[in-house]
């Protein structure tokens, strides 16, 4: 199992985290590149040119890489880092997960709301259960992930989940099986790692049901 909560696939390309020294599948790491002026740039889509520098999707690992100047050591050159790098990454990853869920919704592969999600779960239409991290813990226990902890996403806030469904907030959501859902799960695992949500996340303060 990787830090991001994903099962390790031996066929996936692997890279070493500059902070932990661990070798892990690329999907569980965050790639950075150094720009032409020595600036460190997050490359969430892993498409930017240049030699990749990898850090585990883990807040402590990222903080260590920044504090100990490990980016410069990996680049073998002086570099500059964006202010609040961890918070910047958090915002970018959260937006990516929200956008992917929104795409799934538009494709008819995602629903929100207690009753719709419950119906999908009962009919085995749901491959993944999504619940807001700041939703009511008591309310959230009424629904269970369809295939255990690996089919659960709990790192988004109610406001973020609501954005994905075009509403002010949402507590419960579900994804149908498919390639897009696999991408949501992968990106959500990285966000969960960055936010310190083990196994999908835990409930915080209560939020009105959606």
C-alpha cells in the first residue's frame, strides 16, 4: 500500500521521494520541475518538460523537503519556492478533484444527496462513496462504502463537494464505475495524503445535510 492509500501495482513506473527516500508508484507522488529561472513548479498532470523531482503526497514529507532545502539538492542548483507551497498544492489538488467529479456528474456517472446515493448503493450502481470531511459523523455512518475503505473518498469539504455538483454544499456523493472514476480516486488519494486523511478522512464539525 502506498502513502496515498492505493494498492501498489508493480507495473506502474516508480520514483523516489526526495524527503522520505522511499520508492513508490508515480501516481502516489507529486511531481515538480524547475523552471528556466530556477523556480520550483508543481506539475500535477506530469506533463511539463524537464527532469522531475518527486515528493510523497504527504504534508510532513512536503514540509521536510521545503525546510531542509531538498529541492535544491535534487536539482543540484539554487531554486526558489512559491510562498505557502503546501497550501498552494492543497488548493490545486482539491480543484482538480472537484473538476473531475464535476465531469463525472455531467457524464451521468455521479450523484449527490443522501437519497440518490443510498439508491445507487442499494442497486450496486455506486463504485465509490464520497462524503464531506466536515459532515455529521452520525449521519455519514448511515451509508457504507460499496467495496470497503478503498471505495471511499472523505477528504473534500462540504463546500468543495458542493462545487462539484453545482450547489452550495453537499455531504454525500457517489461515483459509478469507469475510467473517470479511477482518475478521481487517484487524485483524491493524493489530496487525502496531503491533508492527513487516513482511509478517506474523518468527520469534523457538523454541517447541515445535503
